[in-house]
């Protein structure tokens, strides 16, 4: 894990008590650092103020954030959103093989980290399972904004850990200066024989603008140091002990089975992937307003690595419950899987498809008392199946949903600026696991919220509120209704070089449908998941304080936080078994998160054609459960320290980065500890021109120490380590 120049801002975001009405974030017209690249080197330098475009009042926000845009994003971009963001203090990745990298913010992930595309939920199933990929593509992003800490006021009652907003500009936000511009990326690596290609085109004339993008990527099984399992011979030894109890014929069968299951050194089996997608969008920009639409599609197929435990064999007959249309979809996935050479009983995989329609609109001075109106609408048709073998679906997930947001920014009254709005939507979530009929849950949500800010002599106050109603109506079972309210207040005290902030918020989250109703085998985690319809609203009281220092050539940021939860909902591994599978129970408890994030950047050298910067990052989080049988939550990331040196000479840019992940021995029941590891990366780029286009050639060595790396936040860290030593190389073209 290398360090990169991700600009952060520590303040305390809040939202107004005078408006309990919903907001869609409105892009600020002020741009951060655009056009400030060094003309000679093509690389941007310096420590700058950060503008968060997703805040409804525009300008700088007061909550702790991490921003990636322009070249910073190009340097940081990886195949998954989790890997891309895991180079910022307080943000980790929870992998499930190379296809899945879910972001973990301040120790929280899943439904508590809301991933948005252009201010609206990605509407995938990543929050429902650790093996589900996040349906966003980092290469296509213009900018990624990470709000660390509770984002429940602006985006929904689930975002108690943080919010990731990926700005793709698939609906063009403005008329481009050029009639045609674009970018191209070709990339590969030796660690899994990855082949990636992606393009983006933007154009327009008059009052119209359009956008087109597409990508395709493939990778083989991941190369790893040593064996995939922590103790690959453990199951083999147990097998030998049982072998003597069989007769001669059974012995031959067992011998064949043993040969098939023999651990393979240096390869993470069943970690292949095949991904493609694209989008087209267009927008009209008039004198007082704008309107735009876009449609995006994705088609992913990827293996599920790990040692998978299967239940009773009789379940194979249950495929008859699938309808004809669903069966046709799975046959297509099976054919594709066989063509790629992956398809046996021990190699489960996921077939994922999504079609997403997006629209946004805006109007200046829409009515007396308001200066602007902005809105977003998204409609998604999502489904994925976890296939245990060709022709057999172990579990199936579907997510047909739509979401709409409208925000009105009020005229300034005295020293106060405010924005109010509404958000509402509907979700048809369906799932089926081994031994369970298809279950469908219709979930509706309606919210009102608002934000306000006022500058006083020597300090700024931000405050806000949100009220959200959530209704779950299952096909089978009792309906459940929840009402979640959230309040927040923050104070910012700036000076010439220092900035001190404090933020206090009270947040609530309604249980998700899967947390309430899911009951069935989940192939990927090798467990039988059990929901609980008696779950209550989750509540938290959160306090964050930060101190930032900014001077010529020096930037420092220190943040501490404490989140105290009542009725915290989490998956608890139990000692019970169902159909030979361990039971994973959705449960509630009281828990406290305590953590620290620290980042710093020092300009060692700044000259006309050369620069040298030194960067340091550190984060630590711990949990404490008020439960006599537990002491910590599962899968909480370990302490981490990262050091890096960045340098630029004329058209060359480079980085040497080392990260140290410490041992994690604060574990939950039935969870194993994780050994620490180091990661050394070295990167280099050369920028030149190709006609009128900008051309960048890049190469990077990852995990050059070839350390065995296991992410403690990963559900399969004991069976699926990260990649070993590898070389990445490619070319980026902009025109």
C-alpha cells in the first residue's frame, strides 16, 4: 500500500436545525486546483485549500474529507474503489480477491459506508455481502470525495461511517471548451496477467454536451507468496486420519479427491475476473438552467476465492424454483464461464449485471427566496448470481431501485446561508440462498433535511438535521417501519496557520432488509446467514475534533474521533451450525469506536524544474463492546504507518512508498488474529506529447518485498491473501 498525495481537510460538517428537509449536493462553481499544473513538468504541486463540490452550500466544508482529482486520482487509481481510497489516513480496503475492494472508513464498511455516483447511491448489492463488488469504475472518475464520519444528514440514514462520492461527469455538468476531448488508459500487470483498456470521450457545441465511455478488463488467478490458506495442510492432515476408515474403493475415490484439493503454492485459485461496461450521456445547458440524462451498463464475472463450505447435497434439486427468464441468464453466465476455462464444483463465481439510468436538472432563481434548485434521479436494474457449479445457482441477489433528490438553496439571511430539500425512493430487493425460496422485500424511504452555515467573528458554525422514514414490506413475513432522525452541530476556529474544529452529531440508522429477513446459505462466506426481525434502530453519538496546520511548504492534520453506538448491528459468527454450515447471526450490541488519523506533508525542495516532498500518514482505531462474551468487533483494520517520498524532475515523476501494517490481535470470538506486514512500492512516470495529446508512460513495482499480506478487514483474509511482488505498466493519453 503506497502513499499518494490525497488532499484532506479536517473540519466538522453539520446541517441546520431550522430545516428538516432533504438536500442533493450541488456542485460548487469554484474549482480546486484546476489549471494550476506546473507547465514544465505536467505535475501539480503545493498544498492548497480543498473545495468539496458535493456540499449543498458550495465552497469548503467543515467535515473531515479526502479529495482525489486530476493527477492525484490518476496516480491513486486501482482496479477497485477500496484499493484506490486506501491510501488516505482512516480509509482501508476489504478485499475478496482482486475483483472486490470495499472501502472501510474508521473501521466501518458495508451499509455504513455509502458509495455514490454523482451524489446518488450506486444501487448495487455491495452493502449486503463482503464478496459483492462496488459498481463504480475509478478510471472514469474526474474526482472522488470521501467524507470521513457520519454522512447521514446529507445522504441517508445508513452512512454512519462515511460517504464516497464518485464524480464521473457521465451527465456533462457544463459545455466543454473543446468540441472533442478524451482520455485513454491501457494497463497491465504481472501479478495476475491483468489486461485493462478504457476510454472516455467528451464533446459538445452550442448549448448541448455529450459523454461516452467504456472499459474492458480481464485477469487470471492472482499470484501470491506461499499458500493461500494460513495453514494449508491442516485439512489435509485431518483427511489422512479419516482415510483409514474407508474401504478400498472409497480409498481410491478419496485419493482422487485429495489430489484435486491439494493446495497450490503461489496461486490464489479462483480469483479470475472479466469485467466490461460503459455509458452514454447528454445534457442541455441554458441561460437559467440545465437538464441531462445518461444510461450506464456493466457486466462482470469473477471468481470467489477461499475455502468454501457446502451444505447438504440435496440442495442441488432446488434450482427448479428459478423461473425461465432467470434460468436463461444463468445459462449465459455458465457458457461464458466454461469458455474462460473456469467451471468446476470447487470454483464458485459471480455473474453480475446492472443497467442504470441517471438524470439531473437545475434552475437558477426558481422562486422568490431561493437562489437555485438542483435535483437528481437514478433508476437501477441490478442482479447477480453466485454459481457453485455450471448449471447450479447457490444464491441470487436482485436490486431494482430508484432514488430522487431535490435541493433548494435559500437566499442569504443575515450571516446565515441554508439549503433545504427532500429525498425519496423505492427498492425491490430479492435474494435466495441455499435451502431457501426466493424472498422479495420492498423498501421505501422518504426524508426531509437541510444544512445551514454562519460566519461569526473568529469562528464558523454549521448545523443541520434530517428526518427519514423507512418501510420494509416483505413478500413473506411481517412489515417493519422505522423513523430515523439525525442532528449535528460543528464549530470551526481558523487562524493564520492553524485551524481547530469540533463536531458533535447524533445519528440513527434503520435496519436493512437483509439484516432483518435474510435466512439462507451464503456460498462466498461459507456460512448460513440469519437475519433478525426484532432488530431496532441503530443510534450513535459521535464526537470529532481536529487540528490543522498550514504554512509555506508544510501541511499537518491530526484528527481524533469517538463514536458511541446503541443497538449496533453486525454479523456475529456463532458456534451453531445449520446444514453443516456455521451460523452467522445478525445481532445488536453497544459498541464504542475510538480512533486517530494523522497526515503530514513537507516540501523538501521546490525549484522551477524539480521538487521533492516527504509524506507521512498514520491511523489507528479500536472498538469496545459492552457484551460479556465479546471484547471487540470483527474485521477492524489494524494500526498503520505509511511513509513516502515524491519527486519530480522536468517531465519525470516518481514515488517511493513504504507502509507498515501492525499485528491485529484485538479480535472477536471465532476470529483469528492477523500478522502484520510491510509493503514497498516504487513508481515512475514520464510525461510527453503525442501530436496535440498529452502522453504519460508509467511503471510501478508493487509489494516489492513479496510479503504475505492479509487484510484483517477482509472476510476471507485467512484463505485469500493479497498479491505478491508484481510489475504494473501502461500508458495514459489525454487530448
